[in-house]
C-alpha cells in the first residue's frame, strides 16, 4: 500500500507521455514534417476527462445489493461468533469484514475439523455442503435473501455441532 501512494505521482507523467504520443499520432504538423512539436496538452485534457467520465459514476453510485448482503452477513458473524471461530466462506470478503479467520470453500474437498461455521451462497448452482468430519452435523443459524441482477440469491450460515 505505501508504494501505491508514491506511484500515484507518476500517473500525470504517464498521461502526459501518452498525450504526446497521441498528438504525434494524430497531429498534421507532425506527419508533414513540421519543426515544432506540441506539448500534447489537448490530449492530456481529453485523457483526464475520459478518466473522470469513466470513474466518477462508479464512485458516487450507491453500494450494490450483493455488497450490502456481504456486509450484513459479515456483521452477523462479527456479532454472533467468537473471535477465534474459524469460518468456511464462499468469498474471502465475508471473513475479512467479520474480522474472523476464514477458509475459502472453493479450494477444499471437505470441511476441516477446526471450522465452526459455514457460510453458503445459494445461487442455483452447486448448493451442497462439503462433507463434514465424522460425528459432526450442521444446523441453519441465519439466512439472508437478496436480489442481484434479477436473480434471487440467499446466504445461509450453518453452525457445525458435535
């Protein structure tokens, strides 16, 4: 992260270089062998305005429903689980926002013994819970439904018992 802060100062330099290249590409005086080359200021402003047009709507738009659902599920986990509980999640953002250790479900063939909760996203695809360790069972503890791009989705949190 600290390097990113320093690298941001090179963005205008890169934009200016790109602007000069665009001017040499599209300038009539450059193609006809003119002796005076421009600074690319017009293209620099075109690039800045294009960047603002692309980025500002995303910046001012409200958070999407799926992101709100991730936050709500994470908040529930934060409020209702112990700090040292391990959670199996479909997306690492959930355990990050909850402040809990998370194991990503995608890379596993079965649920590890140390997992105390499983968060499952039901989306019409593979909706089965991974095989549990011997002597363990699950009970549904929390459920949250939401709509994303017209599709009904549901987060379910299971507590592992036994």
